[in-house]
């Protein structure tokens, strides 16, 4: 009788209990986990040394002595080492006249290597993939590259497919955001995210300085990853997405035009990097930090920063002299972040982020080493940086990893990951991680080409076989 009465009195609460269970179950399935990822390692016959870079430059008959000097200076001082990778057509001497087949070959080699390895290591078959997101900015084909992958692996007819182009170096986090949004409405999904850049058809053969610089910075690479919201795979997962923020300044003409693909005066298509790029990047970076900082930092740090900012404003109001003398306070992101995964857009980009966030050399080491070993691999670069941290066994269960990326548009996207388990570091860096960081990051050709730092034209060295264009 007592049990019956207890059940009778609790009966009105059952709908509330059911609703609470539904909410908790829904939240549990909305989590976004990286189960595993695979960074692409091209074959050794595609390594691009500085000496070979010089040969490629000389092959461009549209370059004069000043452009030759400018490019060598950019290569030697870029922070890029001797073991980055380029497309095969560069080694065949056909960079001035690439074909669609060159672009497809570059992508196929990446797809069939990295995706195969990923499926094999995770034990997941292509038929188990529910969502496919592919981001390759500089190559749009018909059928799409995502359809090409589906055809390679004979995926299911009901797989949800997203093919992104033109999103630039920040496309990886755009892809993750798409998957995250899908996970909010559907349970027990597995997504394959493929991110790379096609350099073959984007090679610039003209002599415009704002456009030839891209040839010096970008290198071949890519990453494939499996992302899931299955609670049953939580214990196998490597990372859990905590928050993601996207900032887009495309409405500002200055930001829109600072990174743009266009034709030069002679009709050569290339990627223009404008002088206002640092300014546009800083604006996007600051706006992005304003939004994500309250989501990833402890309240005490936000209060400390707010108090210092308030005091600084009071001093500025009281005394103009004090306004110039008082340094702007900085947020200490280390209070909520253990590791910083920075986009390897170039040495200047890494230096600028380090300065703005007050990061140590330890914090930026993964980005510097990735730039040195693999170059700027566009949207894939973040994952090479993450792999470096993993290979160095820095990533322990519970650690927080802050990713920051920039891209044409102009965009700044960032996110925070939580490490789900201690990681063993068996990845693209494994075979040579013990040699990093090297004692000296200076390009070995700095000694030979050191004269390029001197603007005196009398010191300008011209190779004996260099042909001066008409």
C-alpha cells in the first residue's frame, strides 16, 4: 500500500523526469569529438630545397633582377626549412603551364594516402561515414572533390556532403563548425573532414611582388580526420570541442581586398597579399578574442583585466601625460589555456600573435617548427602544429588547446579543445621529432645568399646561368 501511494504521488513528476532525461541525452549527443586525424606526408622526391627554389625562380622568364632578389630574400628569411613539399608539376618544370590533371593528381595522392591510413587505424569503414566535409580552396572541379572521395571509397548514398572552396587558410574550423551544427540535431554520427590546398593550379608565373610571395610561403600538405558525437566512442576520442568562434570582416572593403585571387597587369592569375593585410588581420583577431575570451578564461582573469582596463581609462582621463605612459593591460590566456595552436601563415604572423598574447617561446615552438618543416600548408597547418605537440608528448588528459587561424575574406576563426586522454605521439612527426627543435633554424642558404639582406646593388650576386629577360 505504501509503495502504491508513493507511486501515485510521484506519477505527476514522471513527465518532468522524462523531459530532464531527454535534455541530458540530447546534450550528451551534441558533443563534438575528434576520434583521430592523419596529416599527410608527401614522398621524399617532392621535397623543395632552397637551391631548387632558386632554380624554379630562374625558370620564370618574367622576373628581372629585382624580383629575383626579392624572392630569394623572402625564401631565406621566411622561417621555412629545406624539407617542405611542392606539387609534382614543379619538379617536372611545368609550373608555368599546369593542367587540371596536375591539380587532381596532387589531391588524389593526398586522399588515397591519408584517408586510407585514417580508416585503417580507426577501424572505421567508408560505409560508416554519415557526413563528409571537404575544404580545398583553390581547386573547384565538376564533379566536386567530395564526390571524387565518395567515388573512391564507394560511400553510402545517404551520406551528407559539403564541399567548400574559396575559404582560405581558416577553412578547417569552418568545416568543424559545419559538423558541430549537424551534431546538434542528429545523434550517433561519424563525420570525415578533409582539409588541404591545391597548389598546382594556383602557381603564379608573373612578376607582381604582392603575388609572387605566395609561391614562397605555401607548401603541399593536408589532413583528414574523423569527428563524432557518439557517446560510445568518448573513451576512444582524442579531443572534445569546447567552443568555436568565427569572425568575418568581409563587409569591410579593406579586409575583403587584402587577400584576393586576381589577374595582374599581364593577365597572370595569382593570389594578391596586400600591404594592409597585417592591419586587417589584427582587427579580425581582436574582435575574435573579444568574443571567445569570456568563454574560455576563468572569471578571476576577466575581472583582473577589467579592473586594470578601468584604472587605465581613469588615468587617461586625469592626465594626458599618463595616457601615453600607461601600457595597455593584457589578458593572460594561460590562465585558461595550456597549449596554443597557431596558424603557420609565416614568421611575421607567428611573431605578431606571440606578441599580442604575451606567449613564450615554448608556446610558439610548435608553430615555428611546423613552419620550418612543412611550411604554410594553408587550412591544414593547424593540424601539423597539433601533431607536433602530440609527438612531443605535451598533450595530457584534461589539457586545453587553443586554436587560432586566419584566412581570406578576411576571417579569424578560433576554438578550444579539451584533450580526452594522454596522447602517444604516433603521427607524421614521429620519425624525426627528436631532432626538433634544431639548434639553429637559419636557412642553410643564408650564408650563400646573405648578400640579399644588403640593399647595395653592387653586392647583388647573379648566377652565371641567369638569363636577364628582355
